[in-house]
C-alpha cells in the first residue's frame, strides 16, 4: 500500500494551511475533510474546519511525499509540518510536533 503526505492550500497560493497523510487518493481525502467540517463543526468549529467552511471550492490538495508504510508516512508528515513552519506557513493543525511548537514559540518571541 502507498501512503501520501499531502498539503491543503487555497488555489493559487503557495503556503500550506494543513498537512496530513493518507492511503486514499488525496482528492478523496479533501472531500472527507470538507464533509466532516460541515457535519461536525457545530457552533465551535476548529480553525481548520472554519477555514474549510469559509473557502468552499477554493481549497486544493497537493502531494508532498509518498511512503510504503504508515510509520514512514507519519514520520514524513511530521517532517513536512516542521518544514512548513520553518517556511512561515500558517498551519491550522490542532496538534503539532513538540519541535514544531517550539519553533512557533521562538518565531513569535
């Protein structure tokens, strides 16, 4: 099975707003994210859900890397999150790696 680390961004933009990993086609995974944002966001949506809702039809998925195992994909996802933060992308992840959180705090100081 092949796993893909992917990013989500607004069409025409360079910076990622979200990084994930999946065994599904990335277009299908985007549709799941959008569906879940509509169904489960309720009155208190996450920043990610609010962003998806505010930009209907404007979000695109793009591949970052591919891996042969789930473990490698998880490591690839963490590396991609840290790379995006280092590049200044405003990620909407609810959870970031410890190293990524430290970089965000250092950049804000």
